[in-house]
C-alpha cells in the first residue's frame, strides 16, 4: 500500500485520480456549467470549500459516527456547508449565484464529495483529510476551468469574458459540444499521462541496468 | 507433389468484381455533378467556390489525419478512395450560398476527422459523415444565417416566394400559420424561383444523378423511392387526407438529396433486403412526423437517428444461411 503523505495526496488529487478526467465523477456540473470559464472557476471553488470543510468534520467525527448511518450523516454535514456557500454567494456574488443556479444545491449529492468522505476522510487523520479535500477540489477546479475556457473560446470567441475575436462556433455551447469537449480532454489527459509514465519507466529501467552492471562488476572483481 | 503445381489453391473471394470502393465513390461523385451544375447556374460562382472549398478541406483533413497517425505520403495516396470527395461534395451541396466561406471548412473537417477517421476510416463509420457535417454547420453557424437566398432564375409560373422563407418553412407552418407554397409543383421540381441550398433546389438534377447510379448498378432505386413516398403519404395522413400536400411535401426541402444520396450510403444501411425495406419505411415515417411536430426541416436529423439504429436492425434481421434450419427445442 502507498504511504500517505501530503505529496502523494497532492499528486493523487490533481493528476493520478483527478476527479473529472480520471475518475469521471461529478459529470453533471462538468457538462452543464462549462459554457463559460468563470462558471467553471466558481463551481470549482465552491466545491473545494465544501470538500475541505466536510472532510474536516467527517474526519473529526469518524470515530463517533456509527457505520450503519454514515451516509446520512455525511450528507447532513455536506448539506450544512452547501447552505453556507449558497447564502454567501447569494449575498456577495448574485450574478455567479444565478449562473450556477440549480447546480449549487446539487453539490449536496455531488459524488466527488461523497466519495472523498467515504473513501478517504472516514479513514484518515484530520490534516490529511483537509489536504485531500483541497487538492481534489483544486483538481476539479482546474478541469472545469480548462474545459470552460476551451468552450468559451470556441463558442463566443472570448476568454473569461474578454472578447478576442469575432468568430463563433455555436456547436461548442450546446450540450453535444459539452460531451465532445469532455471526451477530447479525457483523451488528451490520458495521452499526456501515458507519455510521462513511459518516460519514467525508461528512466527507471536505465537506472536498473546501470545498477546491475555495477553489481556484476563488483561481483566479478570479488571473485577474482 | 506434381498435382500441387496444377491445382491452384486460393482463399475466398474467388469472383472478382470491378466494383471497388474507389470506382463506386468516383461514380457517386459523377452522379452529384448535375446537382452541382444546376446549383452553379442558379446561384452563381459563389456556389462553385463553396463546394470546391468543402471538397478540398475534406480531402486535406483526411490526408492530415493519416499523416499524423504516421503514414507515409505515397501510402496515403495509394489508399485514397474518393469517399472524402463524396462527403465534401454532399456537405457543399447542402448549404446555402450565403454561408460564410469557413462554414464548409469546419463542417468537412469535423465530418472527416471525428465521424469517419476516428471510427477507423471508410466503411467503419457508424453514421454518415456528410449528415453530421451538415448538422454541425447547421447548429454552429445558425446565428450567422438568417435566410436562404433565392436563385437567379425566376419561377415558371410567374409567382414569387417571400424572400425570407423557403417553401418548406411555409408548408410546415414555421411562423405558426400553415401557408401553402406560392409556387407551382413544376417550380418546386425544377427549383426555379425557389430559395434553398445549392444542391437541393433542383430535384431534376438529383433524379438524373440517381438514375445514373441505378443504371451503373450502385444504387437500388427502390429504397429511396420507398422513403420519399412513405414520407409524402404520412404527411398526407397527418394533414387529414388532403392529397394536395403530397407533391409539395416531397418536392420541397432536402428530402430528395437526403433520400437518394445520404440515406442510401452503403455503410450506414442494413445488410439484407427486408431490413432495408423496414429501414426506409421507418425513415419516411420519422421524417414526416418530425417535420410536422417541430416545424423544421429534419431530413438530416431523421437520417442520423436511423443510422444509429442500423446495428440493432442488423442484429435481429439477418440473412438465413443456405441449408439452415431452426434447431428444435429440446424436449425435457
């Protein structure tokens, strides 16, 4: 089993088990909200906040919550923080609040948060759980922002609301375009990851060969 | 030992036909030429430019894809059949002349790369690339286009159509009221005075091409005729047995080019005869029904939907092998 420390948690949350591109969790907000880059960032940060706080509480209460009722307890904890986020956004960022719309209360049943609470926070200590929440949330934010920027650029020629050129492909703002973009990015992400892995393997193998040669050399000299 | 020199061993197929993919696709290209010529006569040289750009970008995107996947140039040229030419031609012919010049480039590239090459090239695509390219253009550049242009040649009957609407838009009641087309059926047939896409307006040219394909033996002309007639009859049925709807409904919009050139693609039709009858029958019902329900031209969407059902149809209706009999149920 892998040793848990902050570094492996960070790599896991951002890359090797990126919630959107590798685990394909939270697909509903990913497909619906990535029409604009700013929506992606807003949604991602809201989810990150809820993730950190819920992971903190779940981890604190992991010895108190009985195993049989853990899912309702997790949902209750998550719902508390979602309510906080909703009230804060409604007060201070009404435009973002209306843009996210229905998907904000739906964070309660977002499978990323439930999955992290179930598989990580209920088994690990408080500090690690918070770090996991932060990095998983950042991975989600990164994915949503990149997809949102891509779709916004192609469908309205703007990025973060700044108009770059006057050329539109409306296909990318439709739901079919959302699926298409999602597929492209998953493929791209997997491709880059496989290339990096291959490079690492080659490097490891070269080192192994070197070590073997050295040991063989040492062995022959000793025999002499 | 000596016998093996006399006897020639080879695996099937033993009968060779001159009908290669290349030959078939080249003939389809030739069959589309009348439509192109009439399009240029009706809509001017802009039509030729759009079609040329469309064909060129389709071929170039196929070459670029193969080049990226690591094929050598002479290999690419050797395996090139004219199927991407057909796709490009069909995309070019099913757009209007007021579309911007970049529309067919994106449509063709999307059709070839995403729909054809990513699924494995000619013969492996699950839907017709030209249909998807047309739908891509239709969805993407709808905001740029507000109306179709009317052709240079006036109608025979001397009546004129409202410039903003196609004949079909009025027939389907796009603005809430069902207006019968102002043109005579001959105008609809010849495309004179009829606004629409480059290759869709002149039905005569499409029929010439289809008859050529049928004579060469590529197209079974019965299938598209089933499609067109079922579509017309169902429209009549939906409008309360008013046979005045029959000819205008089958002569307007993209039904003809869709039926004769897009729906009959070898790759995306079922394998057996009975399955094909069923396929084109349902296609006709679907087109007429969806037209009536959405008040839009839906031939391309109907063909796309039916293309996706082809694997299911093929799974249940297949050719009975020679000498096959149903295994009896084991009595227990």
